[in-house]
C-alpha cells in the first residue's frame, strides 16, 4: 500500500508499506520536481538493466528530503506543517519506507528500531534544521496504524 500525507495541497510524505507490490515494471512515486526520487521496481529473473554511468547534471537543492527504511522495530512518525503545527501521526514497521518531502516531522521509537536514512548531502549540521517542541503524548492522533 502507498500512503500520502498532505497539509492541504502540499505533499509532506510518501509511505511505501512493506506489503506494497505492483505488477512487473517500474513506477516512480514522487513528482519529477522532488530533489529526492522514490521509485519501485519489480523485474523478472533474467531482466537486464544495461551498465551505465550517470552524467554530470547541475541541480539546485532547496530543501532536504530524506528517505527512511525501517529495517527492524517500529517507530511513530509525527507530521507537522511548515509552521510547526501538529497534524497527525502514523506507525512505521519493519520493511516500511518513507520519503519525507516537506513540512516538519518527529519520531518516537516504540521498540528497539534500526533505520537506514538516505538524503542529500553534505549534511549542514544546525543550518540544516530548526528544532521545535513536539506534540504532547495525550494529543497524538495516529492514522493508518
């Protein structure tokens, strides 16, 4: 299953659940304007992707977009608007993948959890993010758990 989290018309995140499966082929789930692309491939045995190199193309990155792969465990993800207003939360489990495109987000590990993070670099330390107070535990609204 593919889930999309929105703040009005703005897409904040794309979640690819571990159960997602599509017929043979390739599908990109992100807009072509995103600086981080998320795609899914299902290819048969013997399918060949020809050897290739990627060409030098100048790109300008305005916002950090990150992909998280939950290798094990479970984590609650809290979603916020760009203005730091809490919207909703969801639970990610082993095998789930999320692309965080816009808005704010916070995390609480619900058990011992391994996460692989993929994002543009280089990391700009404190210039890269603004930290703020998160949602109170009694106000969490979990969707699609």
